[in-house]
C-alpha cells in the first residue's frame, strides 16, 4: 500500500521548485502562461505575507469562481496540517491576487458552514482530487473566500 503522506513529505522540495517556476512563468508572461493549462483547473497567483516571518510570498493555487468572489481550498493534498498560505491569510487577510493578466485587491475570510456546504461541490467540480484529499485527512479542509476590496 502506498503511504501518500510519506510520498508527499519526500516530494515537497521538488514541488517547491515546480511552484517557483510556475510563479515565475505566470508573472513573466503576464498570466498568458500558467493561468490555464489544457486539462487542468485554472490557477491564480496568491500574494501573502508570512504570519511569523513577515516575508512576502506568492503561491500558484487552483481557484473557483463564485460570482465576484474567488474561492481557494486549503487542502495541502490532504496533509494533516493546513498550508502555510492559509495561516498567512488568517494573520494578514488583505492581499492581492493575479488571475490571468488581472491583479485584484482582495480580502480573505474562511467560509462558514452554510457557505461551505454550497461551495465544496463547486470546488470538487473544478478539481475532483479535492474529494480524495478530504477522505485522506481527519481535519476539515478550509475554504477561503477572496472578496474584492
């Protein structure tokens, strides 16, 4: 049986390099490359500031549109802990995203139970892997709503 968490732990250094390259190409092409790849869900660039370090960071993430809002899934692949960007947004919720060539100022907040019930199926329809991540972890995977500001 495959130990997915062990595989994920060993893959983080490579994944960091890949996401760094993705971010660089996305920015350099002004979103023409990296926003959408054939057969994959759309990606945005999330700017966030380290909750402890204060260091500015950027993460390429899958997003879901919900009217004027954007929704992020803090899954970290079903890992037991939420991703660092989630903790950073809790500490610093006013931020910026790049969606394709557009930069947007947003305010991040965690979806409440009613919103979550409506938004989770939308997220799974954009990327079916989220359902497997949900089954793999004991924590409730947070949904983050990015509202324009």
